[in-house]
């Protein structure tokens, strides 16, 4: 059962969980965001939120699954070198992906998919807030 996003824009969470509400707020709050997904250590989507006009649910789940291992490795390097938390931004002419490990012990990762020309500044700020909110929910 999908839960509509807070802005009434059609952004919806797949399951309507607490995680999904955070994801819907993230997508709804970033101009140019297509969708966001929270994935577990095995690459399965815990929940996701998307703008159905801009992103297919399966594509979003695949993005989360495919980025899980590289994000976990990046996080491990950041921790080993005492850098702290790290977010990874991948840009191309067809959009961007922003991802990070939320909880290293649970193996959860957060991925935000952005359209070309999306507001990267707002995405970075909102992404960090969403990651913090989800980490608190996981405790």
C-alpha cells in the first residue's frame, strides 16, 4: 500500500513504513529527484519512494541493490582512514546517483536518484537529514 508524499505531489512510498515516509519527504523536497531507496545488506529494498511519472519502481530497487557493495566498500575505506561518514555522488549526462551507508552493522544503504539539472545542493542537505533520520529509526 503506497503512502502519498507530504507535498501531495504523487511521490509515494511502496509500503508506507516510517522509512518510506522519510524517503518520500526526501524525494518530495529535492527538485529533480526521481526516487530514493533504502536497501538491506543483501540488496533488497526495505522501502522506497518515487515519483511515478519519473521513475519505475524496479529500476529504483535495482539502483539500490547495485550500489550497496560499492557504498559499503567506500564507507569501510572512509572509516579506516578516519574520514568519518561518506556520501558518494555519481554524475552523468542522464542524471546522478547519491548514496551512502546508513548503518554499517545492519548493512543498510540509502540511494537517491536525480534527474539532469536536479538541485545538487538541496539534494546533499536533504540526503544527509534523511540518512540521519533513518539511522535513528534503526536504533
